[in-house]
């Protein structure tokens, strides 16, 4: 059974390894921008396969100003297990962690190739596509607790 949990400091080397394989080696993201100072304050989640290897991960950046909108990112799933529910479990755990911390809306920069994955999870695109780290992205938002996709409009 696929499950996900919050990552601990002991998990960090495996999380970094997976992110490096997916983002740097597979997608060509420059290594100097793959990790950043926000990793230290983020809530990281992971999923392991039956052999105990970290095969999916993501991070949640909480609002620092007492706000209720968090950012989700660095979602990575090992190519060998894509489509088997590991990424969806990590996303669900990050949503759970966000709710526990009073977050109402989650925003992310989805790679265009992953847009359908996020739409199935209740996200809606806001704005036009753009390039980030050499990859086409679109900003997406989801109001937590909503089962249907309802776009969250940018603030005026």
C-alpha cells in the first residue's frame, strides 16, 4: 500500500538524491538552483517503495506573514514509479500538513507536463504559461477542503 509521511532530517540525503536525479539529471535544471535556503524551513513529505527507497517527495512553504496561502513545490517522482500513486500520496500529505497549520489555499508552479496531475487533485490554472528553469510552467491554485476544481483568483 502506498503511503506518505513527513520527512525527517535522517531522510534528507535520500530526498536530495531523488530531487537531483529528477530535476538536475533528467530535466536539466541547474544544480545551483535546485536546492535553496527555503528548504530548511519547509515541510517536506516523502513516499517510499516496497524496497524502502524514497521514490516521491515534495515541499510545502508556509506563509511567513500569518497569511493563509502556502506554496507547494519540488514535487519529484522517480521515473520508475510514475503513475502508481506515489506522487498523489505525497501531495495529499502536504495538503494535510497545510490544513494542520491553518493554510486555506495552496499555490504552485506546475510544469506544463504535470498540469493534468494537479487538475485531478483539484488545482486550477491562474494566468498564462511561462518559463522557469528552462521548463514551461503554469501557476495553479487550490482551496483546501474543496473536492471540485474551483480557481482561486489573484487578489486585486
